[in-house]
């Protein structure tokens, strides 16, 4: 770097030189910023949790409470459709805990888990509509109305699979306008008013600005497990134990999980 | 005499070449060539390919029809605020596509600025193939406008002025003198716009959703397939890579 600067000083005219100098100043500032970010606070260990999109709010609250009781640990989350998280784990993503919206999805990475996955909460399907449900969409059958814009999750997404099963069991055919890759995508399209309705989880209606109604008799099971071959298995197990503990369960129920 | 390449430049140059080429080679390595004809013959894959082709062609045609006149206005008219407009046209070029999708929703969605008008007309583009074309044109148009505008600005005006003094109407001058002169740039801009349209992902999935046969173009299909059928995703990716290589080759021969 000094060599380059020196040669610029020797050869370049004055204006050129000062511009060059400013350029390096910018680089130095960026370097300072980058290194500055890395050296804040005492050393902490991190638990990386890959969790189903439907757990976004609940697990953020779990993470906060967990960090309060474990000051030496930090939790970072990656929320996405369970099928997407499983695909990432198969590609070697550095997760220490995996929590999916159903058992079938987590079973696809059984060989990468440290033990059998446990069911830690239950959810229900729900119809999401605009606030106040102006179109009176309270049953699966009402979603078959022609001209209605219904959004579902894709067939590999747990909520999409569960919705397809529920529709099939009820003998109802719905023509969706979009197949989203996570339940949050369905909720967003309904919230923005682009879709009239979507099939989501009951928990997505809790404290949300979308309307809708839970569908009875559509229970789903959320599963959690630590991954094998991770640097600090005890930390991962501590997070799972916290989620399954009484305080952990209270948080989950406050977000509508059972 | 050839100067010696300094090590300080040769090493990062080599690293950047590896960075750019290794992922592409890895994709080719993992592509299930033996299964390729079968995979590409699958109805769901064909559906995505045809949809992508149709949408990209339509978006490119739209960009051409709307973009060349805009480039001309930016380069040739004393429009006030022209420089600002030129800058603003560039914004979609560097805007994260997903932000473009959000912006499109806020403009053309049911609850968007033009929402009531579009609902009235029964022409809400969200969740339709038109929505895909609109999203693709939004990201592709700036490539065409900037390429053509640059060429027009660099073009000496003598010929146009002569044609004008000889009594040709301005539109005739544009069509018979100006346009042929910047033909190669129009072609290059069209290819760039087409490539961008074909690869569009973020704005499409945000604005138009993802439904096989209607809005799930090849990039969206690749993303969806990667989660349960990686081999099919690799195969479709290889197709897009091949198209990209062809476009680049086409562009190079054009420019020469």
C-alpha cells in the first residue's frame, strides 16, 4: 500500500495525488468499520437456530428470554419454510438447532440430527382474510368461490401440505393464485390485500393485523432437534431444554401455540 | 515488449477468475447430463421454460417499444429536469429487485396507487403473467434506455440536421436516420434487457407470486425445485447458464 502511495506521489500531478490519498482514506475508514464491528463486548458463544417461519415471533421471544437466563450465550435465528431449512442443512448449513413445522419435514435429515426429534408444540390451520373478513370466508368450502384470490403455500412447505390434505379430506378444490415458499409469504400477500384469503396457521392470526378463523380438527405438530457434529452440543441442548421448559412453553402459548 | 505482470496484480486477478468461474464449473459438474433430456421433457419443467421465454420476450419487446423513445427524449430534447430523469431511470438498475417488487405492489397492487383504477378495469397484474412481464420490464427497461441514450448522445447530429433542413419531418428523421445509426446499440441494449428479464427473480416473486404455469418462471422454479428435487434445479440452472453464454457471445459478435 505504501509503495503504491509513494509511486503516486512521485509521478502524479498534485490534484491526482490528493484524490488518490482520499481514496485510501476511504479504504481505511471501511477497514476500521469492519474491524470495529467484530470487537464489541465480552466473548460469547452462539447458538444458531434454524426455525420454521411460523415460529418467527415466538422464537424471537424465546431467544430473548433464553439469553437473559444464559448471559454467556447468544442466539441467532434463521427463519424460513421448514423444507427450505432442511435443504440448507443437507447442504451443510451451520445450524446447531433445527425446529420445523411438522415431523415429516425434519425426518428428511434424520441422519444429521443428534437424536430423534421431539414434538414441542402444536398448531392449527386457519383461514387468513382481510381484517374483519369482509367476504365472509369462514370455511374451507368458501375458498372455492370462483374469482376469489386464494394464496397457499407450496406442496413441499408443511403448511401447504397440511392445507392440501385438509382440502382433499373435505373434497374441496381451490385454485390458488400463488404457491408461496413459507407461511409468512401467504400471510404477507393477504395482509397487503393482494390476496383475499390464504390458509395459514392459527398462530399467524395471534396479534396480527389480518383477520380469519382457525380450522378445528387440523392439528399440526412442531418438532425440534439438535444437529450432530456441532462445536457446542450442550449449548444447543440448553436452548431446546429452555423451549420445552415451563417458561418456554408459556411463551409459546402466549403466541397461540398449544 | 510485453511488460511483466506484477505479482500484486496477478494473484488477485487469478483469485477473481476462480471466484467467477468455479461456481459455474461446479454447476456444470453437478448437472445430471444423462437425465437432462428426461428432466427437460418433464411437463412442469417445460411449462416453466415456455413461460420464461414468453415473459422475457414480451418484457423485452415492451422495453424496446417504450425504452427507445425515452432514450431519444433524454438525449435529444431540451426537456427540463432531463439529467434528473436520466438519473432516476438508472435507479431500478441498481435497486435490489425485491425492493422493486414491493414498489410495484405499492403502485400496481390492489391497494396500490393505481389499485382502484386497475380493479375497476379488471386488470390487476398481481398474480398474473402480465404481472411477471411488468416486473421484468421494470428491471430490464433501464438497460435498454441507458445503452441507447449513450449511443444517441455520442452520435454527431450532422446527418439528422441535414435531413431536417432537406424537409424531412422529425419522426421520419428519427426512423430513417437516427435509428439506423444507433442500430448496434439498440441491439446490444435489447440483448442486455432480455438477459435481465430472463433472470428476474426478486421482483417477480414479490409482485406476481409463484404459480406453476402462470407466474413461476425458470428462476422461481429453480428456487422451488432446489428444496425437493435438486437434480432438476441443477438441470434448469444449466439451461439458464447456456442461454447466458449464448447471449454474451451474441453481444460480442454484435459489438465487433
